[in-house]
């Protein structure tokens, strides 16, 4: 093969790669909401970018995985987050935020304000104080709150009243912040680790639970994601954030069967890795496969 032909092929492949990246950037930018459920092992973490460029973090997973993910999702020079939500102060949701909030400055931090006896909890409170000194506003979660990020709304559905200062004597799971992210006609429901009892309270309280995408509670525990709850949410898609190696048997067969019974398309971070959605306010596309393909084609 002549050098001229080789050069022509190389130029063609180079241009093809550029066009592929342009398609990705066009999809992720403009008037689109981007929601990434991050593969952080046995824990929860999600990163949201609004059409106006707001950056929102919901939980941080059990270790530094979310920090590494965030570094790849945000420009290296950008060390600010518009909103951080901690659903509850359990290490598999909180630990990664301890690292993130020592590197990134948050404008707003929303959590329940409950008290817990644990070294990582003490560190969380200390970091909150440092963030406050840097100008962060701390919000205690309570149903009825609506935070606006341009055209995107983040509605707090649970807990129903302030839990600030309450001492936790057992699990914090039923104190979790439940949030609904709304963009146009599309919505994503984030449930933390709530179980049947909290799900029933939400349904009985006539909360606006209906959502296109459901973040399955408590990594697919059999004590969450009831028929009653699924019937109220009516999701088309469910995402289970779970570790490939866990001693809890998550996600449990009971939850998988319930999701299948309702005809809900399932994604799992232990099998699918990061699960990424892009919404234009009317339709939601699963962008993960496209992004992975482009990354492999480099």
C-alpha cells in the first residue's frame, strides 16, 4: 500500500473520530439534562448536569470511586458543585462525599440533619462547617421544598417534616431524603435506602411519585420496592446501584421479579457499569452505549 493511500486512510479515520466526538458533545450539551448513575460498587452515587450547566451530586458511594468518576465527568479546572444531596448518613452513601467536599466547593448542601455516632459522621459535620465558612448554604430536607436549577426542578418528597437534631438509634434508612428531579415531561425519582414503611407513607400521603426513571431503593433489598410503590411510581426504567460483590444478596430475586412483573426495563451498575441518561424534556435516551463506543474508538 502506497504512503499516499495510508495517509488518506489515516486522515479519514481521524476525521471520523472527530465527528463521533462532536455527536457526543451535541448530545450532552445544548438543551439536555444528563443523569449519570455511577458505578461505585455497593453504594449509591449519581451526577446530574442541567441544560444550563448546573452540577448536582446525589450521594457519594462507599469510597473514592465517585471522586474518580467526578474527575472524568467535570473539567479538571472546575472545582465547584451547585448542589450536593446526602440522602442519609450511612457510609455507603456518605463516604465518597467526604472526599469530594474536601476538593470541591458546594453552593448548596441538602441533608436531613439527623445525628449519628460514627467517626465518618463526625467528619461529615466538620466538613459541613468548613463548607459553610466558604459560603455554602445548608438546607435541612423537608417535603414540599423545591429547588430550581434553570429549567430543572429538584423536589423533596420525604421526610415529611424536619429531622434536624434527632438522634438515630438504629438504621437511618427510613430517614432518607427522597427527591424527584423534573425536566419538562421527564422525571427521575431518587429513593435512597427507604423500605416498605417509608414507601407506604409516601403513597398514603399522596406524594407525586410518578416518574420515568426510578432509582431502586436500598440496592435491591427485598424490603424495598413494593408492588404498592411501583404501582404509584409507574416507572418505565429502573436503575439498581449495587456492587458485584456484596454479602447481602442484592439485588434480591424478589425485587427483580417485582420489576419484571410490572414490565420495567432494568439496569444494574454491577453489570452495566455507569448508567447514563440524556433527556430533552420530552424523551429520555440511554446514552451509555454511545459514550462507551466512542471511548473505545479513540
